[in-house]
């Protein structure tokens, strides 16, 4: 019986790993940088940052997809970008898939450095 429990446990871990969300960290794609955020219950998600003057109306993500993920591809030139996601037009949140740094005002911003 202990062997059966070990094998069952192993397969359960494999199934859980296969179902786990993939990394949502910003990534360079042919058209720019893809940003993703997991918010299955949100009614809207946008991204604000140094690239759009922190304007929550400018860059809206599409979604959610069947996994609850919202995405946008921004045609950004190489550089260093600070940003937040804005959930439902009011809740500013850090990107949990990216590093953050002190914003100099007592808070933090998510950080993405785009180097070709």
C-alpha cells in the first residue's frame, strides 16, 4: 500500500504542476513587450507606467482568457520601465511576476528592463 500512495501522490503533483499558471512576467515578443495579469473576476484591467504618463485610460488589457489572464502587447523601445496594473479602474497593484523598486515617494513600482 505505501507504494500505491507514493505513486498516487507523484501523479497528483504532476497534474497540479501541469495546471499551474505559467509565468506571467513581462516578455519581449515580435510586436513589443507582452504584459499579463491574473484577475479572473476583474471587469477591466489596464497598465499604467512611465511609458504612458501613468494614464489608466491609455493601455487596456484584453481578457480574461479561459485561465483568467488579461494581456496587452505594447510597442516599447528598449529602456527601463516602471509600472502598475489598474484593476477595475481604481485598484493600483504591483505586478507579482516582476521585481519592484522604491518609487522615492514611500511606495513601490514594478520594474521591467527591455534590453535587446
